[in-house]
C-alpha cells in the first residue's frame, strides 16, 4: 500500500470521526444520525463534507439545478440541519433570518430584527455577514447592528442580547459557533474586545474573557482538541491565541501575524494552519509607483510636485492583483498624511513617507503550519509558504493537501505535512475572491466574487472539472450536504444535485 493511500485512509477515518463526534458534542436534535452543515464552513469550520456522498462535478442550471429561491442580500454562508437551511440577509431598514426548506427551496419562515442605526462598514462588506449556527434545537445569529439572537427551529425568538454597535471600521464578520454544548462568541472591536462562552438555551454567560490589546478583527474561531484539552483558537490582530473551552484560560499564542485577520484557522494531524496576509510583502500585490511616474501622469503644471487637484484622478497607488479595483488605495486618501508641511503639495521627499508607512508592517506574509504548545513543548512554526497567500478566503485541508485561492484566481496546492508545493496556477475565473473553498467526494469547489464557481479534482495536479457562471456576485462560502452543492449569491440560493 502506498504512503498516499495510507494517508488518505487516515484522513478519511479522521473525517468520519469529526462528523460523528460533532453530533455527540452538539447534543441530540430532531434528525440525529444525519450529517449536518451546522456552522460557517460546516463541521469544525473545516469546509469538508463526508465522503459517503456523491457530489456533482458540474453545476448547470439546465441540467442539475434542483431549485433556486430569492433571498435578501447578504454575505452569510448557509447553515443546514436536517431539512432546514438557515441564512441571514439585510435590507435598507432591517436585518433578517430566513429558514428555507432544503428539499424544495421554499422559504418556511423569515424573522426581522429592527435596528435604529446600522453599523458602519466597508462598502464591500454586508450588514449580514456572520453565518448562523445551530444545535438542532436552536439557531443562533449575530448582527453587528443589533446583537445576538436565538430562535427555535420554527422561528420563535428564545432570547435576544442587544449590544452596542461595535467599533469596527469594516463592519462585523466573525460568526458564532457551537462546541461542547456551548455557544462561542468572539467580538473583537477597536475597544472592548472579548471572547464569551454562553449557555445556548438561556443566553446566560458561562465565562467571559476580556481581550485587552486586541482591536477589530473578522476571523471566526476554531475549536479543536490539543493534548486532551478542547481549545478555542482565536485569530486576532497580530496574534493567534488559544483558550481552554472549559474556563477561558490562555493555553498558547503566536505573534507576528497580520494586522487584519479575516480567515478562519483550520487544523489537521496535530497542526493548526493559518494564513497571514501582508500587502507590503505579498508578491502578487501591485506595489507603489516611483514618484517620477506619478509626476509624469498627474503633474499638469510641471512644477515637480503634486497638488490635491492634480492627485484626484489617481485610482490607486497600491493595488490588489486583479481585484476589480476593490480595496485599492487612491493617492487622494493619503494626501493629508503625506503633506507634512501643509502647503497643499506632495513633494518627492514627502512621497517617501509612504515607504516609511508600509515598512512598519513587519508581520508575516505566508501560509503557516503551526504546532501549538502544551505542557511539554513551546509553540513552533513547522513550515511556511510565502506565495499565493489570500487575504479573505480561508485555506482548505483535504486528502492531505492544502488548497488556497486568492484574487486573480491564483490557486495553490501544497503538501500539508511538508509545505512542498504541488502546483500554483491561475484559474480562468479571475477577479476578487472572498468565499472560502470547500471539498467533498474528491472535488474542491471555489467561488469568485464575479459569480463563477470552479469545480476541480482534489489532486496533486490542476484538473478543472467545470466552471459555472451564476452571473451574480458571490461572497458566501458554499455548503455541501446530501449530494447537493448549495450556493448563495447576492440575492439567490441555488441547490445543485447529481443527475440521477
């Protein structure tokens, strides 16, 4: 038997354990024994479906679309328990939680939560980005604009925690999750960041940990077992930190990471995998232009400096590769920062301040494999890979291989144990990527923000099985359950099944 075969068998066994144990941890529900996709990216937040189902290699509206339904705009990913799908959305006046019949696509119920004021957010973000989670008896949703809400499966409100609108310049994104019969809630803000573990049935606090020094972040925590201790792994600004699920005691941490954590960590074979994105050192970023180039383009009066009016046409001085201009940094936005003497001109010397500003970001740019510390060892980085690092999509571990996709459709596949690169290639589906890849039945599914879903074989070489343009923006990660691929676009939910 080959090493690959042994590794695949071990991975399949661990995946089956994860699915069965997740049902035990969450507690009995109305459909115990069925596999669920009960939180952001499914069981454990790993994005992996059980391999006891056949999933479609092609998503085609004419051939294998089971149903589609219209839903309000939002970025949250589908949460599924039995025959019910839970999703959130937002309109100009309210945020909503919806329950959809998994077999027909019929909306079973919709509940609105009114708010006097919406939280501030980046134009790319949504007021309904955190994904729901469920224990089979309750569904839990979080909106930065109003707070944390618990419904029963029929849509009756069980409890509501009103919260002050968070201080988060980009808006909220981290999702609540369940573990060990507890609701885990991370809220990192500009001030007053905390991690809280809550009794699901009542909404009462079991314990709360203030996260002093941590500012706004957007990463959903990871739950895993480290040396017999269940841990909550929180990715905050500059650090990844683990706390004991039982009482909140800090277990281990690692510094030197990104200042804007968006991805959710994943785990496998005793390691925690995490990406740290640094726009200054990311090789795919379009870096700062020379000042001479700026003068040639914008110095209309030829005086060797740039006024604000001359700088206004500039679209970006620092750009994410093939991201349709999203997240670009126009020069006018930095003008006051650069104009030190306030004379209304940016000179060559003052332009150097941009380099000074960027050089202060010394944190890592890479995909890191971390062996967390315990009583017998310190936390250590086993390996890291510095190219093709995404900013928003989480990595995927499947069949002993790590997959990650970033803006421009740059897809990388690495060996999970060693970090050796199997391939790095660019998909035909370019543009920005926010949704995280998911996998099952030997297939990997990834969605671009432009609305193209690419299905590929989960091997050591790139083999694209299909590419489907749903002609609508996609920000949510797909869900895989019961032989069906569920895709949430900006205003629709689609269910694609294997042709019978």
